């Protein structure tokens, strides 16, 4: 039995600049962090030759081609596992539409588990690049590459994309105590809504050419976030998150956030929140908020109708939590 533990993420700035259609021409950047909320992938050898896949439904099939779960199907094809296996998933958050990168976390996690199953130890770079290949090139999803990379590498990172196809991963060098300061100033609240990001991301992808100037600004904001974190100025993050969210909304002509979410955000600001954003593509999922310690209780009261998810930043990326092989 193999169990992999792969982290979800929060993105501070630059989301949207990781779309290949944009960064291969202009270059992009994202500053993001893994968090201590995970997707677990469990892989177990079966005595028979059947394939079992347990997710929101249970699949029992005879061949890889029959698997409905597209991420599992393509991961098995890439690794070369064809039969006699059972694959299951557990998640700390709603499995889809959270805005925390769950789909790509699943892809990285199942790839990692399948490689461990056949006795290989892939690098973080290999997991990230192969997850991108599966989701973007094989399945044609209108998504970027940041989620796959932060899930594989973990930590607090600044990614540079292009120009061209190159992707660079850089750990953000934090001043002493800054990581603890970040943990203490960030809050996540679940809106109660989940949404398929593909529709929103398709609009963003279609707007890449016309919104190139906005995306260039978002690239600059990712670098600004990295710089302020490296100097320890965590309170300034609030205003930058707000600017980034406003820029991202322009990518979909304001449709990335519904009016009821705007109203929730206004309540948080009035209660003392310094700024924030909807995690991921928008339209639902989680609010990421920057809140000073003396205002946290007031913000909790103002958002009492939403469920808070306490969390901390996670230093590690995808890892094998259990490898119990019998030969």
C-alpha cells in the first residue's frame, strides 16, 4: 500500500499569468504557498487484474481506457500501470471548486503514488511538469501551471514562467519570524459555494490577448509580494492582495465574483481586514484575508455565516507518507 500526502495552496499574486498562452510570449510570475491541508492518494495492489477507482463515485473497470476519472486515467497511462490496482482519495476540503488548487493536487498526488507503486522516486520537477502535461496538453484544460508546481515543491515560492517554456522555482527567503507573522495574519473562510473553474478560466484564457496589460501588472504584483515578504512587511500584503483581486476580476469583466461575495468582502473590510481575495479563479471557494491579530475576532463575528478554516503555511511538497510494499 502506498499513501501520498500532497498539499493544497494559496496564491498571493500573479494568478492568470501562468497560462501558457500568455507567459510563453510575455513571461509571468506567481507568488504562492502550500498550506497544511492535503489530498491523500491511496494506492493498493489487487489480487485480480481489475482497476478500482474510489472518488465521488466508485469505478470498477477492466482497462485503463474505461476509467472515467480523467486525471487518474492519464496518470496511469503516463506511469505505465495498466491493471491490478485500487486507487482512492481523501481530502481535507471540498474536492472540487475550492480555489485551493485541488484538481492539480490530485494529479500530482496520484502520479507520485503510482511512481512509488512501481518503485520509482520522481523529483518535484518531474511531478510538476508531468502533471501539467496531463492537464493542459493531454486533457486540454484551460488552466495554468502554478498549482501543479506548488503542490509538487511545497513551501512559500516565487515562480517565474517564460518567456518561452522555461519555469523557474525559487524559495522565498523570509526574515526571521516572518513565517510565523504570516501564519498569524492570514485567515481563510469558506463561502459555502464550490464551482468548476474551467468556465471562468476559459474566459480568462480567451481574454489573454486583450488583457495582456492587466496580466503584465499582475506579474509585477507577484514580484512585489515576494519583495515585501522578504523584508518582513506582512501587513502590506493586504493592499497587494486587494489590488491583485481587482486586476483578476478585469480578466473576466467582473464576473469572477458575484455581488453577494462582494458584500461579504465589504463586511470583512469594515471589521478590520486589511485586504484579501477570492482564492483561485473566483466565483466561490475560499476567501483569503489579511487580518491583524487584534481584529481577528471582529472579522470572525462579521463573517459568522461563513465557516473559517484554520490553517498554517506548509513547508513540504508532495511526499510519500506510507510505503508498505510486500514482495
